């Protein structure tokens, strides 16, 4: 998908705004999985609601708290309040893909 956006241009004497075409690409399953893994800040192999919230902010979510709550509801199979990187990250990734985030 190609989308036109407005971008500030500072290369002229007067700052101006120009229209520029950019390609918008959906995140791949592998990219999403790597982003989630990178947000396991304490290294315990699980993603807390706060870590999920930070990850969804990275994806550009306006409602990262809501997305984190919904992700736990979708992917937390054992209902311990965390997403296990080993067992539950596949469901988490599927949920994020359904949200349709773009690069």
C-alpha cells in the first residue's frame, strides 16, 4: 500500500511542508515476535501487562493499555497474568497480526 503523507522540509530558506509518497508495509509474524521478545525487560521469559503495553506503543497503538489487556485475554492460556515467551507467544503474535499494525 502506498500512502501520501505531509512531511516538513527544512532544506529551503523557509520551512515548508511537502507531500511525499511512502510505502506502508504490514509487520511480519517474525518481526512482531521479535518485538515482543525484546520487551521482556526483566528477562524472566514472560511478558507482563506493562511490558505488553510498551510493546503495543512501539507498534503505534493509541490504546496500548486496552491492547495489552485484550492480548492477555486472547493469549494467556494458563491465566497467570503473563504471556510466556515459550508457550503463549504464538497466540499473542496472532492477536497482534489481527490488529493490522503497519511499518
